[in-house]
C-alpha cells in the first residue's frame, strides 16, 4: 500500500455535483436531497443513502475524491493485527476510523468521517505516530472490520461488561453466600417448627401467605386507581409532535434482536418502514445471531434499505437477547435508542413522541416506556386474556407507578433510552432473563427515573399454551433473579432509593412470583372444603386469619377481576369484558409457569426460553389492515 496523502487533505469538490458528474444520481435526485437537507439539516450523503438514490460504497468512492484521499475496501484490505492494539474498539466506533498499517513513522488509517487536523492530532497522541495518512471508507466497512477483528473483545464486553464493573448488579452469581445461608436457615427453621409446634407453625404460615395476598392485591388496586386518573391524559400531544423542527431531531438508533424468526423478517422490514422519522437520522441495527443461517438468509432476501445494518452477534453463552442488545449498544451512534421485537408494529410517531418526552422530562429521565398491546386479541382464550393483562399493566399499572414515582419495570420492547445513560448503567444484564425489568430497577437505584408515553406498539399475543408457559416462566424467573440481585445489600438499597421505592420494588417484583407460588396450597384447601364440606382445616383459621382469607377469596378475587374489566375501557375492548371473569383460571397458568421458573432458577438460571413468533393466523390480515 503506497501512501502520499498527509493528515490535512483539502476538499476540492462538492459532493452533489461530483455524484451528478459521475452519473450516480440525477439532477432531480440531487434537488430532492438538497430540499430534504434544508428541512432536516442532515448530511447530504446520508440523505441520498436513505432515499436509496446511491449505494453506500459508490457514495464513499466519490467522497474520497471530494476529500482528496484514496478509497479502500476493508473487505479486501484487512488492517494489520499489531496496529489494532493501539486503540480500543469503542474509540474506533465513536470516531469512525480504523488503523491499517505503519509506513515508517506514519500511521495509515481508514475513516468514514471527513479527515481533519483535529482527528489527526488525536490519532497521533494516541498512537505516537509522527504523521497520519488517511484513506476513505464506508461506515459499514469500519463496523464490519471492528466486529470481525475485535470479535472476542466485543463478545467479552457484551457478556461480562456489567459483571466486571459492578458484580453486585449482575445475575451471573445466582445467590451470594448470605442469601444461600438465609434460605437454608429459613427452610431448616420452618421444618423444625413444623416438627415441634405443627399446629402453631401451620397457622402462622397460613396467616403470612394470606396477609401477603392481601397486601399484594391492595397495592395493585391502589396503583391501578392512581393510573386510572391518567386515563385521558396525553403526556405528549399531537400538537407537540407536529411542532418538532426536523432540523433539531437527533439521530435515533433502533435495535431489533431476531433469532430463528426467518418467517417474519420481511414483515419486520415493512413495519420499520412505517416509522415517521427522517430516515437519514435513523440507524436501524438488525441483530442477527451468526449461527442463525436461515434468518440471515431471509433478512438478505428481504432486500432492506441501506439504513438497515446487519450486526452479527458472536456465538457464545449465554445466548440471550440482552447479550445481543449489548453488542448493538456497542455500535449504536444515536443520541436515543429503542428496542423493538421482530413482530412489533409501533405507532408511526412513537419516536417523535419519545423525543418530546425526553425534552419535557427532568434531567434524570433515563427511559420512557411505550405501551404494548396485541393485534390478535380475538384469536382464542389465551390471546384474549393476554390482551386484558397487558392493557391493565401498561394502561393502568405503569401510569400509576409513574404518577407515584415508584420504580417502573420495563417491558421487553418499545423502551426508549438516552444512549449515554444506558451505557453509564452498564447496558443489559445478559444473565438476567428478564433484563428489561432489571434495567428499570437498576436505573432507579442509580437515581434515574423511567417515564411512560401515550404511544402503543402492537405485538403478537401468545396463542399456544406451551409457548405461553415458556415465555411466562422466563419472565417470572427473571423477576426472581432481579429480586435476588437487588436485595444483596438491602440496607444499601434502602439508602439509595428510600423506603418507599424499596417497598414498591418488593411488592411488585418480589410479590408477583411469591403470589403465584403460594396460591396452590390455598386453592387446594378451598377445593377440599368445597368438595367434602369437612372441617379438617378449621384449626388453620383463627378469627383474624379467617377474615383475611375471606377477604382474599371474595373481595380480593373480585378486585382482580374488576381490574381486568377496567382494562377494557381505555382501548374500548368491550367485547373482552366478560372474559375478565375467567381471570382465576388464567392464574392457574401463571402458577404452573412460576413453579417451572423456580425449578429453572436452580437448575438452568441463564437459560433463555425462546418464544416463537409469527404463528398467529391473524398476522398477515392484521398487518395488511394497518398498512
């Protein structure tokens, strides 16, 4: 490789004119791009790529001439290994360059940014080079080279980055020693008490379970009522969205992790194309597992626009969504970042609403969560109950938590982050199988808040019991992991977030799996009594326990049914109203999933139960209806 270019090349041409001269774009395409540039303030090259007017490689070949430097194709010319050790890969991603080779005391680098004296000075200071010589290359080439050449480093950071930095916040250790000892001591104490004082112990356990139910139901009821007060409140109005100046809109990164979802990749590309945001300011990273050849082939066959970048996730354990998202975060360049699942169909203006919410929100607003709902709610019993549950959760519980300023566990998709804060928090925990809920709680522990926005992303509700059990057991196992992680230092937790937030966390994240796990003994006793009308269990119910138990049976179940009924009103799902009466039967499925989750917590804590998508018969009809 022969180099003569020094570190201060001179730009001699205008990009648009050079592209027209070479016949790569027409004057009409240039005029359209310049008009968009006037409106959005974005670089001309990015606009032309987003319009599909020019291929990325052709554009950068012309940019090389404009910048007065040669062009290099990094798929053909690989950097020499010893020069890579001069720089951290995160620095290369941020600065958009990569070192290629030494020529004497001159370091040759490839850059996707206009070469300038400041960049050359930073490279000289870091490398000790006497001078820097530039090549031009594409952003895609640089990211590809970094993913390939720093593969092991990127994988290590994606998997163990949080653990290396703050091991107490990572689920890699399932239980710390004192938690093991406390659990063992509790079991031994309970068994000993049952042996020595069986009657008193059973009464105490029965009372504790029932009082736990009572407190949990009351907590959710109060939060839901507070959330209901916000039913007609628009956190972000249509007028505020319309008033946005596109020139001030930031670059937005969209992460889409997909695994074994070849059947819906083309639909994914179509849904992302409906987002109303300047495409030249969108960075869409499709996160593909490198061993998932079928999905990779389907993604290529979908012929996505140039704004979509394939990011191959290095194969390695644990094979989880948060690990893939951490790799995506490593390459993300947007000021804001959002996660979407493969089958998601977000409201078109959701990104703009998130921008408004961040600008209106307090400085410590780290994330805003959009609501999730389902386009196949009427498919069967399971999808109807799923829709009631999610409508209640996202339309009432989360707004209630937001108004009460309690920690908000995030949903697995449509959570919008400040990218710098997300990096500060350490990204996602790849060992926590409910990484979203964990991240929401971790943000609260670091003094950040999570908000909600009045926007909805429509997903595919689980329509198969086996698939539902796999998904729900993973979620409940993740709640258990989150409780174990954030109670490792309970006194420190209370000092950081206060008694109020700590109690809210315990009731919502800790109370949910405990409620599901403790339900079967109570159901069993009631069922035996109902069938035999014997008084075998009367001794377990002294007056105070009896009153609490009757409240839970009659009023508590009634309140939970009422809350599910409440869920239909905001979205006018009145046809689902009577299905709320079946909520106790839906709880049986939760209990089965909870016991499976508890078993896996000790046997396969990091195992990610894959949820199958694209199996609904409503998928094609519903998406075409909303096209």
